[in-house]
């Protein structure tokens, strides 16, 4: 294995963000402020607003933020113990009503690049 390749693999193994990933997180935070913060907080222990707190949402059980009354489909996912993944959050953001028919989240993020940045940002909140 070349040295560069080895370092890249080591960085991945350690979970160290590459500069490109760090940019996505920073960009995602900007997009989040513009498109999501009217309804969602993203800080640890942040309050529920129109939508639930999103700190640590990637890897968290769907529909499980405290102090928020979820719609039926998300409540059903919570009961089943299903967790959000980067992929499922992205699919949900692309078309919430298609991914989770009956969800009370109406806003869709059609732009794939914006969605990738948002997911990188949400994934960084741990
Ligand atoms: C107009 C208000 C509103 C906006 C803007 C909004 N959301 Fe939501 N969001 C909601 C509501 C309400 C829910 C709860 C959905 C349900 O119970 O079906 C939700 C749920 C979610 C969930 C699932 C949370 C969980 O605990 O399972 C994610 C992820 C999410 N939103 C991400 C986003 C992102 C990212 C943005 C910005 C692109 C955004 N939302 C913008 C209202 C909003």
C-alpha cells in the first residue's frame, strides 16, 4: 500500500475528517441555518420547536427526541426501533412525504449537493 493510501485508510479508520468533509460540515451548517433552523434546534439538549431537536439524529432512533409529539409514521418507526442512517435521512429530506407518508415535515431538499452537506452536518453533531 502506498503511504498516501495508508494514511487515507488510517484517517478513515480513526474517523478523522478530511478537509473536504470538514467543508461539507461547515457548508451544511449554513444550509441548516437557512432551511431548517426555523423549526429545529441542533444543539445538545436543545428544545423542540415546530420540529424535534436534531442533535445526534443520525444513528438515533427515528421519532425519539424528547418533548416532541411525532406523526403516526415516525411514532411507528420509533416503536419498531428503527434508527436513522445517513442514507435514510437523505432519502427523507429529498421527499419526506414519499419516504414517510403522513409525516408532518413538509419541506423537501431537492438539491443533492445541499442534501449531502446537510447530512454531513447532522452526522457531525454527536
Ligand atoms: C416548517 C418546519 C420544518 C422545517 C423548516 C424543517 N423541518 Fe424537519 N421536521 C419538522 C417536523 C414537524 C418534524 C416531525 C415529523 C413527524 O413527526 O412526522 C420534522 C422531522 C425531521 C427529522 C426526523 C427527526 C426525528 O427525530 O426522527 C429530520 C431528520 C428532519 N426533520 C430534518 C430537517 C432538516 C435537515 C431540515 C432543513 C432542510 C428540516 N428538517 C426542516 C418540521 C420542519
